[in-house]
C-alpha cells in the first residue's frame, strides 16, 4: 500500500476518532477541564466550582483525624482556648531610666546627665572646672570632672529622682576609664546601685571620608 493511500485513510477516519475521544472525556469529569468550552456536561464538574470550604470545617476534620491516630493528636495539637485574647500578652510597662552620657575624646571629656525624655540636667566638660588647652584631655582632668558630677548630683538632690540609671559611653579617650574609676570608687557609691544598663554608643565609620594621616614624631 502506497504512502498516499495511507494518508487518505487516516484523513477519512479522523472525524470519527475525535468524536469518540470527546465522548470518553465527557464521561470522565475528573479528566476534563472545568472551564473548557468543549465540555459537554458542566454538572459533572461542579466539584471544581464549589467555593472553598470554611476553615472551621477543615480544622475540625484535621483534629478528628489526628486525635484518632493512636492517641497522638492530643500531644501534637495543643488545645486552643475559645477566647484568643488571653494569648495576647499585655505590654510590659518598663520604668523609665535616666542616662549618664560620658563622651571621651583625646582632647576633652564631656559628661551629661539627662532625664528619661533626654532633657539635660547636668552638662559639663573639663573646661568648666578650670582646665585649659592640652590639660583638658588628660586622665586627671577627666577624673576630677567625674568626681565633680557625682558631688553635684548629690548636692542638687537628684538621687531621689533617679530610680534607674543607664551609663552611655562614647569614644575611647582617657576620660572613659577615669569616669569608670570614679563610679566604682567611693565617689560613686550612692549612684552605683542604681545602674541597670551599660551602653557603648561609639560611632563606627563604614567608608566615609579619608582619615587623616597618623602623626609621626622623630
């Protein structure tokens, strides 16, 4: 049989084959597409068009199936309370705290005592207690400044107002260690028990401008 004859026979039987395929597909709703225009019976595809079942029914069925699995459902799924408001924890009201900022550079030391709303109560530096020029950046100047701040806090009666105190360090000058020595010494015995937090607020540079060349002596 020649090739042309085979092609003519296939063309002759093509309509009947397509019709039989459509009939079989219409009898099997799970294999047919629900929104196709060639579907003959849309009633068979109503399971595709049903809205999503409520979450309550799905949860109840899942709970039943899990509880029946050898009694493991009760341990895997905890019992949820009817009122979900009990799961929402009440906000923790934290008592506000004062702040003692110690800004220590290689040229000077600044100490500031602020209220919980960041309003300044005491703000002094080494220049305010008589040190000038290069003397403001020394360890002794920072030590005397910290001792002066501790005495001033006590003289102004601020110890009764301060319930909690946060120490905020900034910079790595000599005043950083000097202020710590004063707080841990006899000058800071009245305020030492009020400290609840230590913070390092030293600024770090990521990129930025080029740093000056280091000083070279000799």
